């Protein structure tokens, strides 16, 4: 038994060294997921605040209008394009969806009119039909702002009112959700594309045939590759995790033991799929189409880049049984909700079942040449 474990450890070290010597493998294991992290982090990494890209066209010379423009420029909800100063330019930008709406202040805005003792005026929110929701929302926001201003000049009784209260519990941000999917995507790439690229090459070079002439057993070779894959997977996830915390302020609510355990379990299961595909294929022409056929459904149906609850209900139930789904769900629950590995019985159980099925198939279809 000791000799068998020594063989496993030896081949695991060989596989790890081979990975770090392969520039293409290093790119897809470490750099490629990191590129995705910066792309999606740039899109969703900010605070989950609603903002509108608008043009503010001030046709009034009143002091009140000038003060309103200054306040609007400092409002976080408004991203004002200061280069747009005419209505024609604003319409042109809105037609190309570069602006959500335009706020127009007429010439008499903020002036004292009709003998009143206070300034008045009506601002116009102009929006295109394809941005109707943004226009209506922006109109409601401005209506609330003007309501506060009106209360300073005219006192009105309000028989009915509303107040807002916080749940005192933070919900997932868009980046938190996407980050768990990016980790799953990284493990998917490592587990499936790694062996489906390497094994056919080793067969073509005759390396596996020479292994077969030795006392090396299939289970020893599988375990060694699974160990090396899990080790590299932890390094890849650690790089993504540290980058997300330093650059995009990711909050880790769970414990690292649970995260590492889920990463290792997910890597082993997904690597089994790569073993089955790469072990069966005789060359790259057989491996690549089959790997894509297995990967793409999981990539788009397991919640990698967008929430599964947006799918039809029947598709949610079906996608819940894909091997990548419990990996992403488990990582997401650990990172965002502070769950431990012991709280994830459903996800761990499903992964264990898939491990038995996948490695049974991998043993049956594996070919040394």
C-alpha cells in the first residue's frame, strides 16, 4: 500500500510540474479566469446603486436654476454628461442609447411668477421609447426632490405617508453573485479542458503506452491526476480570491476551510469528466467537440454568469442536477451567506453521487492509446 501511494504521489508531482512548464496551460488556468474577473468586476464590482446617464440642459438664468444644476452635478444618482448642451445633441445620444434621458429646465424655471412670493417652474424629463422605464423612474426621483423643495415654500398636510426600514441584513451584490460563478468557471476550465487537451497529446506521443507497460494501475494514475488538479485548482481560486478582495472589495462571510473543501470536491468531480472525455478520445479531434458538448450546457445553465432564477421553472429544476450547479451554489452560499461545508448537505451529496457515476464511466472508457 505504501508503494502504491508513493507511486500516486510521484505522478502527482510530475503532473504539477508539467502544468507549470506548459505556458498555454498556465494561461488558461490562471490568467484567463483573471481576465474574466476584471471584465465582470468592472461591470458589476461597484456598489449596487441605481444611477442614470443624463444630459442636463439649463435654459434658465435664474439663481435657483443655477443652484439646482450644482446640486444635480453632485447627486450620485445622476451621471450627467456635461458635453451635451443642446436638445438636438441629447436626442442624438438617446437614439444611440448613450443617454437614458435628458432633463430640460425652461427659461422661466426658478423665477418668481404670477405675483407669487416664491420661485416656481416645471422641468421636463425627455426619454426615448426604449428607455421608458428609466425615464419614468427618473421622473419619480425628481418629483420627490421637488416635493422636498416645495415643502420649504408651501406647507401641505399629508394624511397618508410611507416610511422605509432596512432589513439590517445585506443582500448579495451583483459582483458577489458573479464572483462565485467565475470560480465555478475557473474550476470547469481546469477540470475538463485540462485533461481533454493533455491526454490526447500524451497518447499521440506514446507516453501513456509506455506507462501501460509498467506496473502503474489506472486508479493510481487517476488519483495522482486528481490530486494535482485539486492543488492547481486551489492556487487558481486563491489568486482570484485575493484579487477580488483587494481590487473589488469582496466580502468573505464564510470560513476558508469550507471554501477549500468545496473547491477540492468540485475540482475532483469536474476533473473526472475531463478524465472520461480525454481518456476515451484517441486524439484532439475527438476530444475537443465532446468537451465543448459537455461544457457549454453547464456554463450557461448552472448559474455561471447569470442567476438561475431567471430561467423557466422546469429548466431551473433540470439545471440543478448538472455537476457544476452544486459547485457554484455551494461556493456562493459559503462566500455570501457564511454557510459551512456541513450546511451544504444537498450540494455535497449531489457532488458525491456525480463522483461515483463519473469515475465509474472514466474507468470503463479509459484507453492508454
